[in-house]
C-alpha cells in the first residue's frame, strides 16, 4: 500500500502521499488512517496510495537558484564585457590607429566642435576660429577657412588636428576602468582597495625631498610643513578598509601631494640621489584615479584646509598633465573651498586668534594665491570665465612679497624668505583685468573707441609693472636672437613668456575692431599699431624660448607648450595679412625652425601619449608653414602679374 522510495541517482526522488488516492482526487482532507482512512471506510471503498509524487531537485540553471549564485554569474558577465571593451579601446586608441584617424578627412562624427566659450581667434577684423580646449590648436570657422583659402589659394588642413577627443584622455579612462575591474575581480582578496594610501615610506621620501627643495617651496607652497605632518599622522592612523566621515580629506591630501610633487623635476632629482631599494615607483595616473574615488566623500564633508590643499594639488597635477577639462573642474572646486574657508580675505582684517589659527590662515592664503593665478591663466587659455572674481577678494599682497619676488628664485642655497608662487601675482591681476575688459561677454559689444581705450589703459598697466621689476630681471619689450640674458633660469623663462603673452592678448583684441572692414583711416592707425605690438610680442616669445633652451627643465611640455603655440598662430595670421611685408620671410623662417626648436626642448622624456600629441603639434606647425609659404608666393606672383 505504501510504495518504497526510489533512491537511485538517475531516477527522480519520490515521497509517500499524504492523502489517499480517493481523497486526493476529490480534494478533501484525508486522515491517512490505516488500513482505511475515514472517508474510504465510511463509503466502503478501497483505500489506496498508488500514485507517486515526484519532487524535482533544484537545478543551478533554474530561475529559482540562490540569488548569490545569479549575482556572481552576472558580475562575471559584466567583467568579461568590460575586459572585451577595454581591449577594443586599446586597439582602436593605439598611437598607430590614432595617427591614422587624425590624418583622415574630418567629418561631423570624428571632429570635436568648439565649446561656446572657447577662445575666439580674431585677426584683422575677422573671426577666424576658436581654440580647442583639448589640443590648443584652432578650429576654423567658415570665415576663417575662406580667408585662408583667399590668401593662400590652398585648402587648409588645420581642422584635422582637432580630433573628437585628445589621445591622453582615453588613457585616463582606461586607467579608471582598470582600477574598477581590479576592484571587482579582487574583491575577496582586497588586493586593490581604491581607498588604500600609498606606501608610507614612499610618501616620507618625497615629503623630505620637497622639504629639501627651497625652490619648489617658493614656487609651489602647496602645504605647510608642520601642518602636513599632522595630516600624515591623521591619514595613516585610520583604517584602510573603513572610511569614516571627516577622514577623506586627510587621505586625499596625502594622495594628491604624492601625485603632484613626484612630477616636479627638482624633487625627482633629490629622490633619485637618495633613492634606496625600498622606494616604490610612483604611478601618477593611478594615484590621480584613486584621488577621484575620494571626491564624493570630500564634497560631503565640511570644508577644511586639507581638502582645499588636496584639490589645488590635483588642479596643478592635471594642468601639468595637459588635461584642461579636469583642470577646469578641479580649479572651480578648489576656489569654492577656499572661499568657504575665508581664504579670499586678508588675515590682517581678521580678529585676534591663536598662533595655530594664524598659521592655518597663512597657508590658506598661499592656497588662495595659487588658485587665483591658475584661474586667471586658465581664463585666457580656455576662454572660460574666471571662477574667482576680483570684486569678491582682498588682493592685498602677502607680507614682504615685493621684496622677495625677484630674488634668485632658482637658487636652492638662497635663504627661505617666503613664497613667490607659479606666476607673478601682480601680472595675474593684469590678466584678470584683461579678460574682464577685453574678452568677457559684456565687453564684446564695445565700440572701436572704447576697445582701444581699454587696450591703452591695460598697456599702461603692463608697462608700469614691467618698470617695477628690478633691471636684472626686467623683461624687454622686444627680444631677438642677438639679445642676451645672463640671468636666465626657469623662473625668468616663465616671467618673460607671461609678460609677452599679456602683451599679445592685450593688443590682439584690436583684431575685433570694425575699422578693419570699414577702412577708417584715423582709427586704423591705432588699430594697426596695436596689432603690430601683438605680433612683435609673439616673435619675442619664440626667440626667448629658443635662447633659453638650455635652462628649460624636462617634463614641462604641458606647462609651456601653450606659449609658443599662441605665438606661432599670431605670426601665421600676420604673414597671411601682410605677405609682402619684409618681415614675412623672417617670420616664415621662424615657423620653419619652430618644429625643430620645440622638439629639442619638449620631446625629452615624454610619455607615449604625449609623443602622440607632440606629433600632432609638429604636424600643425608644418601645415602653418606650408600655408604661410603659399600666401607669400601667391602675393608675389600676383604683384609680378600686375606689373606686367
């Protein structure tokens, strides 16, 4: 009456029925009494238990399998897809394939269009194009393309040097994705914790190297040495697996410090001279990626000096790496943190505080001035409006700044007198005024007279600054290959290039004047002389950079490349505007030697992705030279034809 259970492995399992066949069929409750249940006995029928109930074993492929198993399988599929996509990206973004893409004919699908706020290129009353935020080379507007074709008789290939994204950006994305994949694949072994701090010994080595370099402390006062000791202790006393509220700022400050200072040539030289087998090489991109993981936590915490220093150092790192988009983002966050902490206010106006609070505010003011100088430089490079407005800041110079600003900054043996910062502070104020009065949205509606008045006033301010510089370091209005500068150093290179850049951007604004198209003779005299000063300043930039080649340190490609590129573009436009001018042949020669000069200065110790960009820059200059030569030949041919 009760069938035996079949325990064979290849047969489905069975169990004894709880209800007899009759009760089961009628769907009534059965008491399963023996030898007959109550129902069968009452109705005098046979009580049987002949049916077999099968219970299927759960299959791992069924929908009913445990959620953990399904989730694990899903993660594996995602990791596989990520790996496949990364491999495809690495193949498609290799230098060879990238080179092939940049030499192909552009189309809307592979060309990056200019940002609405990108720097517009004006020359002789024409809006020629806009500067790319990624590559630093210009996009040509239809008016610019037509003008170049009219002056040269050639189609321009300049736009092909503006791909949809710069080559180094993809590498950053791959680094970020690699970290994410390693986190997923090593979740159980904890071998890739994004919140794990760099090796303590390595941080100490670079910290002591930075303390030993007075030059870097003068130019980049990114930390207070005593306060940073406290930051290190706070960061390394915490658990690496648990991130509590209020702890992220100290950790990201340590990561950002190592990320930036390990790129500084004097610091690297000290580290190499004292390196031991225990010193671990620094992977800048990996550290920069790790710092990004802390951003959500940092932005949720209260504003702190550690956070302001960290974001400022990441801004400097991205700027020195050529990543202008990330530089813009970080610079805006750093400025907001500094404002929240009161760094835009001069400490002399604050109420009496203890010595420690004064020490913190003094360092906060150092961070403020770094942010201020970078912000003004970025506004002119990218066309983005400044994040820091002068009206909301107390721009009182640091105590003793004018006395130490023009000491021998590059001398490691010189006594410590205080910070001088990456750019001259007063020159940065002139940059801010130049953007506000010549390139802001509100000033684009100025009449020619108003525009020229602003140009003259800014030129007077720049000349007043120049005359205030001690004669030993004073930049000259014009610099030629015959001129010498016995006091050349990296700091004087930056001083000269920034002075000539200010001269160029101030007088280049005259290219917007309507007098170019209207032929107003009285107005044209002032406009033409202003444009001539812009061109002369650009020539001086190239000549000085060539003369200073022996003092330019390695690894400053992204720091300096903007200056010669800006100068070359101005000289190129001047050749096209005045091809019969006696200086045009000389300027063509400058374009001819520019590629060789830039290669000698910048191509040393470049990363593979930087070499790709360097080749793009070199090809761009070659195209400028070709078009400029065609313009000169065309103009002389037309003159000979007219004379006959």
